[in-house]
């Protein structure tokens, strides 16, 4: 078997997860082929499910469910849980061979719960129980209201993918939630060796927002275009290295704890002026995950360059970029707030559109 770029990234210590989920891929054997090529996991969100359900892949099951007394939300959950179960079953060989380090499929709580701690916990528990697979992660946004929900779910042994992270402040908070959850489980005599979590740090959306602000301000900040997202991500990785070198972490690691890996999300390049594999090439390093849209994966396999770009030299450059941004008058806390709000709005809009699509198909496919 020819060595793929995904295999080469594994040699560096980075796993590739696909930001895509559709049952046609799972049932046709295509997903299994991707795994042979080095794919290590898969993520989903409301936008991905909306795109998937627009296909004819789900029409037969929707026809059968059309007379169900359940709501469109109920029907969506039936379909989504089935998709995630099937994908998790295909990835089970990766999960087993990696001793639980990889092979995960993610399913997100409703975007309407992003500011609702109790609601997030309740739905995460329900989805975790419904899917009933050890290699699944429930996605909870890393909002302030999400932090306690994330910690509580992890304490209960639910694998969590923390999504919509843009800033070091929020990343630090979710790392602390993970550490406290592990410590609580150890104190209660509960196992921690198979508890898994990733912190999903979004990149290309950061440059889209910051570049827009730079355009308005002009001047010397122009040289920072296309650099801020990568700089912020690299500083998050520096924080990860500090945490995993700490005595606090070593005590947990000795009891079997696994790293809460940084996962690079939103890696598709949005600005055509930039390299179409910029955000993959620039964030390569051990103990990380790159989530990529299908098209970005194809582009990277075609012409991506693999080099460990998360290192001491790039971290120094990253600090200079963020310092120059602040000196130029751009408040990154405000950038974070804007991106978090817009991200939640986007997912909520996709979810409502998704439910509308199900209602439309339900009517047209009714038997």
C-alpha cells in the first residue's frame, strides 16, 4: 500500500480526522478505504448534517419515519445517532489498535444549548446513552456556560469534544475543566485511562475576522494578514506543552490519563490569496489532531508539505504576531466574542434549516 500524507502525519504524531459525515460513505466502504489510508476519526456538526440530509441517502428511512408522531428534531436525532453509530463501528478497529487514543466520531449537542449549562449536560448524557459506543465524543461549545457542563460530563465518563475555541483564555478554561474532572475521578477511585477529550481550536475563521479589521485600520498591521490564526494556535500549543510537562499532569498520567489533544478545526482556507493548505501545513506537531473538510484533505494529499511546524522557533514568531496585533489596536478578546457569537448563530441557522429540510422531505415522502 502506498504511503499517504495521512500516514506521514501520523509519523510526526498528528492524527487526521475528517470534518464530514454521510452514511453513503459509511455503507459503501469508502470510509473503510479512508481508514486504510490513515484517517483516524470523524467529526460532525449541524452544517455537515444539513448537507448530508439534502442527498437522497436518507430518503428511504425518512419515508418510513414520515408518519411517526415525533417532531422533526426527533427524526433528526434518530438519523444522526444511527449515522454516528455506524461510523463509530467502522472506526472501532482504529480505536482498538490505538488503545483508545483515536478512532472517534463526534456528535454535537443542539446549538440552542450553548448558553445553557444544565441543558447541555442533560442532552450530552442522553446522546451518549443513545449512541452507546466507547469511541464517540459529544461536542459541547467552549462558551463560559459550557465550561461547567464539560467538566461535569467528563466527571461522569462521557468523552467530550470541546468546540468553538478561538482564544487562549477559553482554551485554558477547558484544559482546567479536563484536569479537574480527571482528578475528581481519581479521588473517587474511577478509571481515567479511557476517558478522552479534545479541545477544538478554530483557525481560518480567525483570519477572516482579523483580516477584516486590519483592512479597516490599514497601516503596518497589513503585514499580519493571514498570520494571526496560526500564531494563536501555536501559542495554544505552547500552553499544551507547559501543561503536559507539569507535575500536576504527570501525576494524572501515571494513573493512565490521556492528553487532551488540541484539535485544529476550520482548516479549510477561505481567502483565495492564501495557500489552499495553509492551515494544515502550518500546524503540524506531536499530540495534535487536524480536522479537515474532504476537499482540503484531497488538496493536502495532492500537494501538501509535511514538516514539523510546531516548534520553538515558530512559537517565538507567534508571540511577536500577537503582540503586534494588540499594539496596533485590535483587541483579541473582542475578536473571540465576535467569532463565538457568529459561530453559534451559524450552527443554529443550519440546525433550523436542517429541521425545515426534514419537514419538507417528510411531507413529500409520506407513504
